[in-house]
C-alpha cells in the first residue's frame, strides 16, 4: 500500500505516529498544557493528490479529559478553513465554555462532493475516508458518532446535509444554516455547473446530490441524528428552506427548523452558528 504523510501542526513538540497505511506528524500542545489552543494543520490527501489545510480548535479542558465532543464546521462558497475563526471572533471562547473540539474544514469550492465533471476532485472521499479518520485517531475525541457533529453555512450547509444523508451513521448532530438544499435552480451560480455539469443533461445528478431530493429515497428510521435547520427571512435561500421544511414534515422526518429576520451574511451567521454549537453541546451531553 502506498504510504502517505499526514501532517497536523498543533504546537511545539513533534510526535511521530505510525499507522498501517499512513504516517503522521503531530504537534500537540494540548497534551502538555491546560490552555485552549487553535492551530492551522495539514493533511496529505491521496484522493485529491495534494496537501489540504484544516484548522483545529482545542478547548481549555482538552488535556484534562479522556475524550471530547467533536464538531466539523463547513464554510460557504469562497471561504476556507479560516473563515469561522476570522469572522466568529468568540469561537475559541465558545469552544472553551462548551468543552468541544472544533475542526474547520477547507472544502475550497467543491460543494463537498466527488465531482461529476472532474474525477480527480473527490472531496467527499477526502472528508469521509481521510480527514475524519485522521482526526479520530490523532485527537482525544469520542470514537463513535454519538459525540460527532457537522454544521455548515450556505454551501457548507449543503455539504453537511449531503454528507449526513449519504453517510447517516457518521454524526449525531447535523446542522444547516442558510443551506442550499436544492441545486437545480442555480446551475449558473457558485461554480455548480463545473461540479455537476449541465442541469438539462444531468438533472438526475443534481437531484441525487440535492438534500431536497435525497430525502425521497432515505428511510426516516435511518436518520437517527439530530437535524437542525435555520434560515433568515431575507435570505435568497429562504423559500427553498421553507419548501424543504414542509417536505421533511410531510415525510415524517424529525427536525428542528428556525427562522428569524436576517440575510445571507455574517451578521446572521454570527448568531446562528454559535446557536448550533450550543445545541450540539447540549445534545451530546
């Protein structure tokens, strides 16, 4: 098996960890200090054939506990792994107060899927088969889905719903804030056509990847995670989320749905994302 190098830089001491299929380098200050910490980290992906960045936020309780709840944050189109850290200035303090570990993913402009148009862009495989197992192995997090969550905004909200519906046993909490739930109305926007192709030729592909249509073929009994959606009433995705809420109700799929005044911007997400983190922390306790 081809060996790969996985790098996670957490502070000053380097720990070499040998795995059956990979090698990792980890700098983990939290193993030696009770202070909270956030750092930029990298992992070499064989599915994307390049080094991918992610940011990890360790709470102040990291060194004193055997394991911590873990939540992944997925950014919107045009963002990166630094978006949440840069725009949610209280994120570190929130992680401390809730005693949760936060991983901010870099999904670039991928929509967090394996691209239909470019086979080399396998972001779903990267997340599910590389990043999540790596974090599970190298950090003190709960090893079952009961302590794992995923939340995203806009494109990231789409990603969290898509990944959870496709892999329903990975997470116990799934959140979508201002999420794109239906790709079909937007083929000319946000690089969607580059990922999924022409909507007229690939309508079925769009439906197979859109949360709005994915729920048609999913057994509600298989969706054991807590599903929480929210959207601002001035958001251009608001009507899509309204339709999605109605459909979920019609199908008998349990979920929470919140609406409040707000647009598709950080003024809204500075409130909605912390609310998701608080709900996640309450859910896993």
